């Protein structure tokens, strides 16, 4: 199995802290080996504060990775200042975060790694650095040449796949179309089949209150979502909807559905995060490689304090390994 790359995130946030805390857990890393792409100076500063026994050394590329307990092997891609302040937007940190991700995607495209697990990045820092992407999802899709992709949030109780991602609510409504809706329903179906669910049960959330209440609260549910669900069902996909957004996640959590297709960012992310970010994982589906991420951001408010919990990063890294194994099993059948 080829290695997993962990990108170190925004250097001014909690990314470096949760990375070194994760790699300091030798038992966990023995079961989930990986190397890091990032700034070796930043990681050494973090280790000195929060993982003093961790041995950090540079490697030239993925092929040089050799898992060993108590070690963090890093491909160094930047030279950030040792005085970089915690918890502040920095163009230099945004550029370094992007470069780490860009390198990892390049290796994945070349088949040198099979999975990427990304620590959190800061969208303002990316913008300050002139990076032309609003977030990981768009970056990963564009740099891997993927047209049919989506953002899935998952925990042990709930999965959700977004129709629209990083845009305003007004823009999200404008973006809706039968074609887009159907593409995401199909993607949900294929993605869950790849995760070992042969006939996924897909619930499609409405975008308006009460799924539009028969057109009283907007016609998008009737005019866009319902026809897409009908077409998906005609293709043999077990999809239902549009269903009211205020109850559909409850039913999915109780086991009635395997995934909820959510219409916009907060509709899908709030229910998952409410159940606990420590168990949540962001999975970009539809890519030619595995990508996972913690279900939280850079947490500038606690950066540098030493209180960041690495649990979600550990869950994301464990999920990356699980999806890699499932992908290998699918490829042999």
C-alpha cells in the first residue's frame, strides 16, 4: 500500500498542534502510518511545545517514507518565520498551506500516494496569498482534473453530501438545477457503493421550509429537486425527496437513510457538527484518490494555547486508511 500524505494546514492555526499530537501517539500511528507535507520549522516549534519526545526529520518525497514509532517524517515545502504569530491571518501561511496541498495532489495524480488527509486551512489566508480557490474541495477537484465530485461530511451516525458548497445562500439557490441535483444524487449512490453499501438509501433534503409546502414557500423543490429525484429513481437509485430539511437528518440518524443530499453548506454541516466534531470527517468524493479532513476549522481563537484536540484528525486519518482498503477490495472484485 502506498503512503498517506497529511498536509499540515494553516501554520497560524491549530493544524501543526493537532498534527504533532497525532504523530506522537505511536500506537495510533503504527496502525495508520503517514508522512507530513508542510513546514519543518513550524512542526518542530509545535513539537517542542506539545510533543517534546517526537523526532521530526525531513524526507525528499513519498518514496522515502519509512514508518517508525515516535517519528514524524516531513517533506518540507516552505520556510516560514519562526516568529509567525498564532491566530492571525497570514498571506505567508496561506501560501504555505496551498503549496502543501498542491504537492500532495501532484503526488496523488502521479500514483505516488493513494490518500491525502488535510489539516484545516484558513480561507482568508488563502485569499491574502492570492490562491484562486475558496477551499479544499474546489482546489482538489481542479488540480486533479475531476469534474464529478462532491463534499461529504460523515460521522458514525450520519452522512451528508452537499449540492452546493462554498457560496452565499442566494448564490446556492441560483445554482440549483435538475442536472446538478441529479449529478449529486448519482454521486451519492456511487460513493456509498464504493464504501461497501450495495444499495444506498438516499434522502434528498428540500431547500425551502417544509420542502416548499407544495409551492407555498417557493417552487425550487417542485421544479428542480422533485424531477431530479424522479429521474434518479427511474435509473434504479433508491432516492426519495424533497423532504423537509428540519426532519430529514433526524430520520437518517435513526437509520432510515444511508445519506442525506443537502442543498447548501450549512444545511448539511450543522447536523453533522452538532453531533460532535471529534467524530466527524470531511470526505471529498469523486476524486481519483482518497481525501479526508477533520470536521473543524483552524480555530484561531485557541491556536498556540496547547488545548486543541487531535481526535478529529485521527478520525480523518483512520478513515483515509479505511477507504483505501475498501478501494483495494473493490478493485479486486
